[in-house]
C-alpha cells in the first residue's frame, strides 16, 4: 500500500509540466590592477571640489584621487 502511494506521487510529479530553472553563466571579470579598500577623512570643501571636478571632467572621484596621489608621489 505504501509503495502504491509513492508510485502515485512519482507519476503525478512526472505528469506536471513545471518549468525548469536554467542558470545563466557569467564569466568573472578580473581587474588589471590589484586594489585595496582604504578609508580616510576629507574636508567638506575639498570633497565638494572633487565631486564638481569629477562631474566636469566626466570621470570618477576615485580616478581623480588616484591621479592626484600618483602625481604627488612622482
């Protein structure tokens, strides 16, 4: 009797037309330059100037800060 119930459940599951989930495979992107996260405090006025410059030059604040640090270390 128990085997009959299991067979009924199996047949019921096979007969239902459920959609199968298909996973999308996306390659992992690698960065050319190794980066680390670093936090520090800036003066409010200086931060506003960096934001404004980033908007005017259509670049990121990160890029402006990185360029400024590189220039100061030359």
